[in-house]
C-alpha cells in the first residue's frame, strides 16, 4: 500500500468521438467562474489568459444545447459572467462521474502504484 502521505489521483476526461469534450480543466474553470462571478478573475485564479479561458467557455457552450456560461458586457465595474443551470448541472454530473470512477477504482489504483518504482 502507498504511504499515507502519497496522493493518488485519477484524472478523468470525457471525449466525444475524437475530440476532448470535457475534462478537469474546463470543470475547474466553470467552478472558478461560479466562485468569482467573472471569466477574467477565474482565469487569473487558474493562471491562464483571459483569451484561453474564453476559448474554453466558447468550446463548452458550443457542445451543449443550452450555454453553460453567460456574460454581461463590461462597464464601469467591468463585465460579469454567470454559470447557468446547465453549467451547474454539467459540473455536478462530471464531479459525480469522477467520484464514482475514483471510489470504484481505488483498490486497482493502489495495486498499480505498488508496481511503480519509488
């Protein structure tokens, strides 16, 4: 068994056909927008450019029937963004799938780590 200090993690990405549709980075971005209310603040929090963040949001929105994020134009106080109900559901479902995959895979992940060189 790995020592208690070892951190085992599983990274999940859901692909549609051959394209990466949704993964931990896009979900983290949505969560950061929920937290900050802003794409630019979320991008700063995650250490990415605003342009990169906006391209990721456009990609997410283009894959859904309803947008995950809406935004208001900037003004004196700057713009704001909101994660929609669809976006919230996307985050919830992804985190549920991730948690289920991890919990059911934990014994095998631990066994795999025993095979790894220290």
